[in-house]
C-alpha cells in the first residue's frame, strides 16, 4: 500500500464524489479543475489497492469496497474535525455548526422556536436544522443529533430518552356535528379517518381500557398522507376522526375535541440520538442539554 496517496484532502474529495455522484459538480464545489478531482481519486485508489468507484459517462457509483471505505472515511474525517474543534473549545466560547435532524411536525411547531432561544444564548453557534420524517443514516448525512418520535433502532447511537408524546383521539366539531360522536370504540369503523400511509399500523386504532384490555378497530379514509402536519390540518378541517399528537393548541382554540377520552392510546416515545463521536464537542453538548430541558416542557410531552 502506498501511504503517500492517503491524504485527508484525497479522502475529502472521495467522500464528496461518493455523495454527489458527479465529478464536475465536486470540482465546482471545491473550486478546482475536474482533472484535479480525477487525480485525487486515482491516487487514492492506487494507495488502497482496490477500485473504489465505478465510472460511467453519466454517473459515478461506489463499488462494494468503496462503500465500506466511504463509511470509514466519514468516521476518520469526523474525528479529525472533532479533534480540532475540541482544541478550539478549550480556549474560547463554543462556536461553529451543529447539525440537528428533527421530525417535521415537531420541528415546525416547536423546535425552530427553541433554536431561536438557544442561539440567543449562544450567538456563535450555527444550527443546521434538517426536517424529515424519514429515518436517515446520521453518520452518512453528517448529522450530529437527531430528535426522533417513535420506536428506535439506531443501536449504535447514544440515546437520551426525553419522555412521551401522548396521543388523543380527536375530531373537528364541524365533522362530529354532522356524523355524530362515537360512544364506544367499535363505532370508529363507521367514520372517516386520515391514514398515514408511511406509518405501519395506521390503518387501525388500538385503544386500551382502564382494566388493561386492548381493542383494535380497523379504520380507513379517502385521504392518505405521509406527513404529520398534513394529518393535523386534515383533522382540523373536519376530514375525520383519528389519533393525533401535538394538537393541544387546536384543542385549546376549539378546532378539535377529544372523543372516547376514557380509553388510552399508546404514547409516542420522544428521544434524542447523538452520534457518539460528536457527543463530547462543547456546542453539541450545549444543544443536547438545552433541548433535553426544554422539550419536556412542551404541551403534550411527559418527561421520561
């Protein structure tokens, strides 16, 4: 192996090409010629001794070896960045970027406002907020912290359980005045609902009674959405009855009302996931501590 070709610059070039899939795009981003990008890649492949990329006239893709090497390069580059940041943090106030991913509804309704408060306290910290309901790969996407609703499978991440977001069975008074109010769980199958087609099991409502008995009622509706904010708006607009969370403002102003309140719906866990290598960086730690303290105060969130 020729270690002379294993420079951090060549690794950074390789990572960008792997993510963009286009040499000319990476050349423009780096403000260098495409020949320089090509040379960096060739020198890196020669150094490691295996092809890392498969090139066609239209796109560049990773080989199997390249995919594994890409993951390792990400970790190496993040560790190098972390070492420099920790050295700077020891001599001055925390500064720089924190990359936060958050489920969209919670992010729009509450987290954006909390970030304003955080940055008022720490004006030198930049927050890159990524709003998505998809379970993205935090390392691959360069995310430091993710705020997630629901069960988790990211076992390699540091987990900070914040509490539960409690769901309620809701409907708009305008809808209920026309179609009537359900008196028992079995009645729900007669009503329209709003189905989240990207959430497993959203075509049924599972209620629990005070004695611990679970009741499952199949539901359907003419509107199917893949976004929590869309479901929230649909219920408020009188498109049906269904389980929802983060709707306390709509309950307070009378746009929604709770039905079958004697029955319970399974709460939704609220958690922070932290990339382990980023957890010790001062600005990341500050944001995590701030969110952990403030999110538990939000309406409908119960502390763990």
